[in-house]
C-alpha cells in the first residue's frame, strides 16, 4: 500500500511531529500573521497569547523517544497551568488595567506565582539553566534587597505591587521586550522557517559555490558566503551552522581539510548572520525598540561592520589556504550558472520583497515579513529541478510550520524570561547601580569601560542566547557607555556584537559544539581555530568606536567606505600576524611586526 500523499506528520531532527504538533504550529503561525494585520489589539491580549501559543512547543511536543515519563507528565501540568494563567490575564484584562499594577485577592497572587514559575521552567527547558537562574536571583533581590545594607540595597516594595507589576501590567512579563517579540520578531522567524523549508537554502549554496569555489580554499570560502547568505535571512546562528554546515563541512573534509579547520570555518561564518542585514538576529529588533531608532536605520548602520565580519573571516581562511596549500574546488564541483539561475528566484524573491518593502514603502516591519513569507510559501510548490509537486508543497509547508512555531516558542521563552530581569531592574534601580559600578571601575576612562563591557558581554553570552545576553548587558553597560559620550546606537551595537561572539568563544561556544559534532571531531581544536580565524572580529566593535564614520553609511557614504577600507587593511595585518602564511623565515619575522602595525592602522591613523 502506497504512502498517503498528504499525511499529517513531518520529521525534523529525528523527531516526528504528528497532528497535534502541526495543529499547534498552525495556530501559532496563524495568530502571529493575524496579529500583523489585525490592528490595535490590547497588549494584555497579544502578549499573553504569545506565551500561551509557545507553551505547547516547550512542554508538550518535540520530545525525543528517550525522554522520561516524569518529564512528559510535568510538561502537561506546566502547560495546563501556564495556559490557564494566560487565559485569566486575557479574560480579566478590563479589570486588571484598573488595578494600576497591584494584585487584588488570593487568586491573582496564585496566577502571578504560577506565571513566574512557568516562565522560569519554560526558559530552563528551552535554553538550559543560566537565564532562569539569573532571573530567579534578580527576583530574590527584588523581594529581599531592602535587607541589604549600603549602596546595593533598595527601599523595599509590597509583594502585591512587585508581583503585580511583573504579571498584570506591561512592566515585566508583558513589557516592551515581549511586545517586540510578538509584533516583529515572530514574523521574521516565521519567514526564516518558510525559507529554510524550500529550495532557497540550496540556492544560497549553489550561488556561493559558483562565485567562490574557483578560488584558493574554495570550499571554505563557499562556507563563508553561503552562511552569510543564509544567515542574512534566518538570523539564527545555531540554525545556520546546522543547516549550511551539513553541506559545507563534509565538502571541506572531502577536499582534505583538517576536520577542526572545516568545522571552525562554518562556526565563525554562521555567527555573522546575526549581524548581517536585512533580517539580522532577534536582538536587533529589541535594539530598535530600546534605542527608539527605526529598524531600517539600524540595518544601514550595521551593514559595513557586518561586511567587515565576513571580510575578516575571509582573510583568516585565505591565510590558512596559503599556509596549508588549500586548493580551489575542482571544476566539475561547480554547479554552473544554469543551476544557479534556476535556484536564484527562491532566495531573491523573499530578499527583494523584504528590502523593497522596508526601503520604499511605509508598511511596517511585520507587513514586510508577511509579504515575503507569503511569496516564499508559494515557491514551496517547486522541487529542486524546477518541477511542480503538490505533495512536496504540502510536506514543505508542514515542515515550515513546525520549524517556525518551534523557533517562535524558543525566542518567546528567552524574551519573556528576560522581561523579569528588566522589570526588576526598572523597579529597584539595580540597573542604574550596576551602571555606576562600571563607570567607577573604569575611572571615567572610555576605553576601560569598553573593555569591561566587552568582557561582560562575552561572559553573559557563554551561557545565554545572544538576545538574552544583549538585553541584560545593554540594561547595565549601554547607559555607562552613553554616559561616557558614546552615541546610543553605537553603544548598543557594541554590546550586541560581543554578545553574539560568545558563539565561538570558549569554554561555552554553541556554534563550535554544533560544527564539531557535524565534523565528528573534538570541539577544543575547533574552538582554537575559530578564535584564530575570528581574531579580528573581537576588534571590529572597538574599531567602529574609534572610527565613528563606519556607522554613518547613510549620512556620509564616502567617509564610511574609507573607514571600512582602513579597518579592513588593519584586520588583514592582524589576521596575517595570528595565522601566518608561507613558512619562510622572513615571513615569520614579519608577523611580529604585522600585529602592532594592524592595530596602528585601525586605531592611530
């Protein structure tokens, strides 16, 4: 008996998602698309609904077969409790808004406590223990900080006001961060899910292979370009590594690359997608809200630093190519321009619609993402050879729904939990106090404050997703940098950049772990190569503080391009100093001079 053409199940990462999972996915995607067009729905409706629709994907579906019975049962209980609490907030909204942030009665206390417990456990299951631990410590500070003597104490606040502000107003769980997640980030995540399900990914790789494959170290340079193209739409570093890495890492191994080098190239290249327009990472949408700058303005400002990210990785790969004589791809491995032309529409259509809508219309970010998603959904009907398949379109649609809903749920878990931290910072003034500590430790010296901020971003990012690390670090460090004269947008981009570099910074480096697993090699040598390849990446944020013209592409394009060329020259010298080239005595001696020369070009000239 033949398999049904339109079955209600889809497999992803070894997990089979059945009817219930697909129903939840369709509800989540449908709600967020409806929300983009529906107009002014009250925040205490849309934001609890955002959490409500994320609950199934964290607590009910997606378990691997080896998951314990206790884990599954606790998931059902927590999902039911969380759903009931969210429903209570939505149904009782008219009365809640008249309470001005103070809880009234035992039932509201139970709902508030249940919401906080569910959000903490949701974050733990989605991204492990660190973020909910930070949130729990901050909560404990809110309750007991009045007992701390001296500078770090606070005046205390009633429990009804504290819990009420966090759970029935827009000052905690339902604050600005959650609003950005439901109104904007979710739509771009959905777009990424639909793009990933179709032929666009193969198109990215074919285009990159045709352009870079004929160059020295062609396999590695293909990985850089394909990861840049894919990351510019998906904005999720781990997904980028897993998706493009499954193609590029085996290809590099087949060409004779050391396993650790192949994995490190993909890990570094995939990190840059979070900073490369047009989509970038979820944290950029949060940044637009925090800085009160239009997203398009951030997108333009971040373009040249993002290009420097990939130029730096390219320099590193080329230095390895010279040192280890890494050849180009064989001619027969190139797909040919005819194959590229067939795949071109699959990634050019959503890309062009997104850019065109953002730059040339007055439609919102969410509208732009919806338009691009709809067109991408239509293209799912095509197979790789250009033929039409309704059965394939159905399968890819289900895969897109599951992928999108899962990613939306994970981001919701991160954002809503981070909302607890931001809410307590605002209520207690803890963020301001930590900012003053940075200012004091720096002695009012900008460069010391920048280095302290960079270290904080890297440390936080070691155990937190980029968005959560950015949000917490921005709440503390960005005001300190602004206080020392750094423009708001520069300060936030500086913090965000170091938060994203945690994906390749040991000891906890997510992209390195994923790439090492694909390459089937120990992660530590991969991390070492990634740090060498990406050494210049740690300098770029300092470079755009020292060369502010770099972020002024819209206002002074010529000065911005000159600044980019100068920084690129310095980064090339630094990459050469760290990695080297041909093993000749004179060349080896010149590496000693290259490092200070590169730093001088960037910071002194």
